[in-house]
C-alpha cells in the first residue's frame, strides 16, 4: 500500500490529529481521504473497525462515520465505499482486502505515534 500517514497537532499540543498525507495519494478521488483526519483515532477504535468488518458474512454491511466529519465508510465483503463532504456518490471504492490492509497499516501508525 502506497499511503503515508501523518500526525499533526493543531492549536494545543495536547490535540493530535491522525490522517493520510495527501502527498502520498495518487488517485484523484482518493483525495477524499483528507476527511479521515481526526483527533480521536486510537488503535482500539481501528481494531474495532477491522473486527466488525471481518465478522461480515453474505450481504451484511457495517458502517462507520468519523466523529465530527462527513466521512462515512460502508463495508461489505464485496466492496468498501467511502464518502466525504456529503457527496451523493461514493468518493472512493476499494476492495475489502485493500480496505483492511489500509486500516491495519493506519492502526500500526497510530499505535506507534
């Protein structure tokens, strides 16, 4: 996976935002990953997303909205759709395996930082 993650403090140094460094994004629509930035990411929350996603069977789905953001993730085993900024159509469509690989890498980054 070719994404670089970032850690930034805003205002108070006690508030750290984790997200995707947009310089590492190569697909135009994937610039929507900018909306993934959030101060509340923890390895535990990211592991819960992984666990809930892996529990899916058949046509079940799992949705997650980033707190304080319009970024919505809709997970199915067949595909993962992501919306940013109240888009009508998904901004990003990934395979389930690409999504899990991304979230696992993001979780590792958050845990290390």
